[in-house]
C-alpha cells in the first residue's frame, strides 16, 4: 500500500532506479518526495529529468557505475 511504500522510501539509505528506459520517472519523484537519496543511470534521461538535479547520476550505465570509478 501507499503507507508501506512511503515508509520504504523514507527509511532506505538510497533508492537505486536503474532501468535504461522509464516512461515518466514517477518512482524517482516519489522517492525524492519521501526524502530518499536517489541514484539513476546516465543513459536514462527521463529519470534524470524527473530528479531535477536532485537525483545522483551514476558515472556509468554498468553495475560498477553504482560503486564509483571503473576498476582498472
């Protein structure tokens, strides 16, 4: 339900929204509204736009992009 979703967003360390294609970025906006740190991939412009500069864009669209710089 809505209360459970709000609780999950507001208590998580970070909400990772990782699909390469997302229609409207509603989940990003919901998570930000609940105070969650949001991480999105760089190849999903809709998620970045939905975050309006508040979502953190990972440095790469691969899984290592979540952790930081690419390993050598």
